[in-house]
C-alpha cells in the first residue's frame, strides 16, 4: 500500500488501533486508514475479521467453514504484508460467531483498543439507506470510540467539523475535537443546527461557548448555525461546504433515545457523510 499521508500528524494517544474488515472494499479501505494512522501515531494495529459461520448453512455445506477460513487467512496475509511494508506492528484475530457485530464488540472488550476503525458498509445486503448493519450495531455497543470510514475515504485532520446539540455526548465530542485540533494544529468548524425558530437562541449560545473555549487554547475556530433544516442535513451540508477531513459527533443526542444502535441523527450523518466520522461513545 502506498503511503498516502506522509505528513499526517497524530492527533491523540492512539497506541492501540483495532480495525475490522470483512474483505470488502470498504473494509480494506478501513485497514489502509488504520495503517496510515499507525504510522503517524506509532500504534499497534489489531486486525479483526470475523469467521461468520451460520449453523444452518454449515449443515447443508459441510466444507463451508473451511472455505470461509481459507478466505479469511488469505485476507489477513495481505494485511500483514502491507503492515510489514510500512513497519507497523500488527496482530491478527479471527473470532468466530453467528453474529459478526457481537464477535467484534466482544473482541474490543477483550483487548481494550484506544480506537475501533471500520468501514461504513460491508458485504451485507442490509447496507442500504443508512450504513452497514454490522457497523451500526458495533457503534451502538462498542466500549470505545469508533472511526467510520466511507468508501474511498481518506483520513486527515487539517479541517475538523464537530457537531453539538448541547447534550452530554456532544460535549464529550467537543472536548475530544478541541484536544485533537490543538495537537494536530487543525482548524475547527463547530456546527449547532436550529431545526425550528425556537432553537436558534440555544444553537447560537452553543457556538459562543465553543468559540470561547477554542480561543482559550488558540485553536482556529469557525461556528455556524444552519437553520430550518434537519440536524443531520445541516451537519452534512456544512461538512461538504467546508471540505472537512473529519466529522466528530456524539453517539447519542439530546433528543435521541438510547436505542440498540445509536442516536438517529448520528446514524444519518454517518450514512450521508463524504468523509470519515469519529463517533464519541462516552458522555462528558
């Protein structure tokens, strides 16, 4: 793999990266991003590919497990070769499970990575409107932050967009974005959407608080208050307008219930984003 980001600056203490792949283009692109981050951050990478064996299929195709296992081993060999070429310390793990998202989450709980990286969609036929079903469930259940990489997405930190609705999860996203921007000398774009006229005053107050905090640590900041649009639409539109490298959001919003997956706004932002999205799991 070609080193696409020779000047990439590590924005945080990501000493252990866990990257998930299923052999799809999206999964392999996530691997490429993980390796580039590992070079910048001097990280260890744990590459995870679930051996997904459904008992019903196994019953009618006894050789299925062996065939799937061979494909997984071949893919991991390709990843290991790419990591060796870049000088990245890599460990491979191939957990087996009927539900890939559960196997991935269990692996994350076992190895405690600083960041989980995965593609937005995979081979699943369920990857349609929002994002891949496996990715959505991993984000909802992961014990740590998740970086979601869209097809063809590259990672960078020159321009970071952080969205807030005033919730504790948004506050956690803001604090992480500010720390990352300071470390990587990034420009921050803060977005607080006002879907209704009654939301405008509070959205503007959120931006003022962001500006004050950014000024204190001398991080370049621009705040925007899209009005009259759905929160996810406003966020994605601003990401496109400002050509940002990364969007940072909380996993839940103020108005979202803690569903099995995640907050609906975050889910739709991930589905429509042109760039990688970092989902912050813990509230402030």
